[in-house]
C-alpha cells in the first residue's frame, strides 16, 4: 500500500533540502508492444490545425510530433521499441523544516514499465461523446470536453490507448521457449492524448484506470509477442507450442488454443492506485533543458532530477562545508507594469526605528544618493529570542519603535521617497507583546480561518524560536479579512511591502477546501500572490477621480515563493535568501543563475538582496558579509530590475552600505548608475 510519511525537523534545524539529487524513482526502461492488425505500420495523424504526428512500426515502433511548417523537424519523439508511458506505486517520505522539504521515494511497488498500444486515432467532438460510453474513459472524456469548451482546445486531437504492465524476471527455460512461473502481475489501461494549445504549443494528458492484479501462470511478453499478451487478459486456454513472427523477427512464441481453460484469480483487493506516472521520450545529445522555475545551482538540467515543489531554497545547496554545517545547526499573467518610483533609485533596507531612519536619510542626502524608498521590515517591532532578534508577526506598526509613524511617512513622501514594510501569511501568538493594539492571531482563530491539524486545532508551524498559525487561503473569509489589514497599512501612507513566505504549507495540514494539502502546497503561493494583487488593483481603482493620489504611482509588493500562475499575480519577485558568500550554489554566483532561470520561466521582474542574507556564526564555520562582497553585489544589482539592500539575518556581523565612508560612497555611486539607465529599464518593463 502506498503511504505518506511526514517528519518534522524544525528543532533539528534541517535547512538544506537538496544537497544532492533527491531519491526518487529509478530510470525506467520497458518494452513497447503493439498489434499489426489494429495499429498501422505507418500513419500520419493531424493534431489541431498546425501539428501532425507520425507513427512508425520500424525498429519496434515509435511516435514523433512535428509542426506542419517544419515536417522534417521532430518536436517530440519516443524511443523506438521502448515504452513511453509507465507508472508505479511508491511510498513517500517527506522531511519538513521551516518551508524546506526533503522528498524521498521509499519502498517502490508495482513498477509497470512495459506498454502495449491497442489503438491510435484522431478524435473529434463526436468521438468524445462516443468514447464516454466506455465506463473507464468517462471521466477523461468529460474532462476533455469541458476543457475544450473552457479553453478553446483545437480538435482533432490524437488519442493513444493500451495497457501498461509489469513482468517478473524469474524465468525457467524449456528447450528454446520461456515461461514465467505462477506469480502476481499488475496491469492497467491508459489513455494518452495530444492536443493543440496554440499555434506553437502542444499539450498532453495521461490518464490511468485502476490497476488490477492477476495471479496465474504468466507468459513472458518478450517471448510470445503482443497477441499472446492480449489473450492472457482475455480467455485463458490450454497452451501449445507454435511459431510466429514478432516485429518482423523470427522468435519462438507460445500461442493459445481454446481447448481447456485454466483458472485465474483477477482481483483489485488491496491494490493501490498509481501515484507515479512517467513519460519517456528521446533526447538528442546536444539538447538542453532550461526553466523549471527559479533555480540557483544550474541553468541546464539535462541529466538531472529537478523537484518541482515550492519551498524555501535552503542554506548552501551543496556548497561545502556550509551545507554540512547548516544541516547540523542553522536558524535560519505576466506581471503588471512596475510603478515609476520603484525603478528610480535605491530601495534602502533598514531597521532600528524612527530616529535611525531619519539619521540615515541625512547621510544619504549628503552623498546625493537617489533613494526611491525605505524598506522597514521591523515596522511591527522586534522580540528578543534565543537566536537573537526576530519580528513580531502581527501586522500593525509598533508605535514604540516607530514613534510618529505617519509623520515619518509624510516627511519622506514630501521628498518623493516611499515607505515599504513587511508581512506574510502567518500570525504569531501575541500574549507577551506589551503594546499590541490588535491580536491578529486571536482574530483569525475566532474567524476559523487558520490552517488546521487533523483534530481541528490550528496547525502551529514552528518558526525557529516561536510557533505561528498559518492563514487558510482557501477559506472564503480570509481574503477580505487580510485585505483590510493591508488597507490599514496603506491608509498610513505605506506604498509597498515584502509579501514573504508562501512556500511553507505543511503537507499534512487540513484546509477548508478539503483538497489534498500536497496538491495545494504549490498552489498556496499563487493564492497568496492573488490576494495581494487584488488588493493593489482595488486600491488603484478607488483612486480614479481623486486628486490627492496618482493611480499611476501604484503599490508594489515583492515575493519569493511562486508557482505556475504566480507571474500573473505578483508585481515583483526577489530571489530569497542567498548566503553572504562568493559560492556557486548559494552565494553571489547563484543570484545570477537564479535571475536567468527565473526569467526563462516567466518570472521577468526579479532581483536579489544586495550582499545576500544568510550569515552563519558557528565555532568552525563563519560566513559573514565582507566589504568586498558587498561592493561587488552593489555593482551586480545596479543592472537588475530593483536596487535594494538588506542588512541580513545578523546585521552586526555583516558589512553594511553605511559601515564606513567607502561603502557609503560606493553605494551612492551605483545607486546613481542604477538611476542613469532608468530610461532603458522603463522600455524593458514596457516590453514585458
């Protein structure tokens, strides 16, 4: 039986999920079988109006897809004689820590690696209705018809049907013939459909019927060929020896006569549905694979296993010795047009309170530094914990730390400098905060809008030194409640914020929607971005006709977590928490790779923290931001979308832009360089 084992290692401080390739299914190789009586030897099929597929039985059978404008160039093809659809049942083990996940496949069962092709044909609207008469195909055909109506899928589509099955390797030989002793076998029907999405894109779907188990004397498909394989799933008869031709090569096979039938046990009892589906296709030696979202260690992923799972990127990511040390102890639709103000100068990341901001403002003015905004992540106040200072996750201004908050924002605004803040979809217990006006955790609990444990209690997610509740973004009340929090922040004069996290939905949580939390995990950051973006658009609409605000001035929020539809909602991204180092996998070099890979994946408006974020202060491993690294990172980010500093997780351990005259003047110089090519940056943003 497939199972899911979840281990939480928050207090072990696991923080690097993939220092090496994740342990998943092995490479699957299987045979492809087909029947010449139902599958033609050569045939071209239309897919939509712009694509065609060519089936050939040569060399064991293969399928290739090409655009009609380039019939000699294959876009996608299978390996001749090899199965291209396979499936398995695997037990999954997940280790989770603060948004980082290690996902492993354990105890893999029932690898159905061999494939038959029963039929290949194009289907039209009428065919979908006819296919629905097949009970196993009903949900697939209904879903296809609905998708066609909703998204305008162009028919005809190409449908391939058949079975996948497993073959035991234990064999006995009798003369030149082979058979397999009585044993258990698993098989299932499959449907694979190719359809045109647009003039340049083909989509595919694979559906599997429920697997079935057979206990009987089983024949080797390698020996007896397709027809005998099909017959073993139909009438079971006494065996006799004969000869036939298999894929145009002479082989000894076992054929079947209808004389005396053998008893067979066919049952589904105890059979678990497949939870792994593999598609195998050919790849040229020079072919490269790019994208897969924001990736930091590599650009070309040919020959690598890539987990498509939203998560905190981890510390080190394979750079040694920091990866080893951090694992031991560590704390650790295309987007809207960016408002003009955020690409006009530096976004200064600062903490410390009102007087600190006013003092730094004077220092920057003395250097004639172009400043777009002050980003004050500690606006909610700080708490002292066992690991140092951390923010109070209660999204309201701390009036003690930032006294005269509205006046500060007004004074900066008079010089065209915005104020940006910080928030995330989690809420901390507020019992120990002395000057809190609101207790957002308590409010969310009363509204019943927090993610839950299986017993119905709020799911308390450990965050190093304290636990937090997580907003259930599938609950209908959550959206309006959190938008009101944003509204109060913006009413104070705030014009931007970091919308942090989004990657940490526990995979064993219970959601209001009732959906599988593993499936919802990657969708959660999309919902988080959607709520923030909708608020931005609603706020902008509310300003139309009002003289005191310019709708074109706009609000900006930036995120690190994202999935397929996140670029549709988020206004801006940043790369998350790099190490304050020169290293390739998680230092300054990884920031470049991350920008390139995310850009290829549709995350066009992205940037990194100047100087990185993660410092480590262990007895034998110390990573602190050097002045040289900070200066080089300033130079790098002067040519990115947004020029923003961050003090890091341990500000006093790091060199800062304000540390001395050299760092301050260098920062001012490259802020001016960043501003100087604003005209070109505006053109690039318009293209997006």
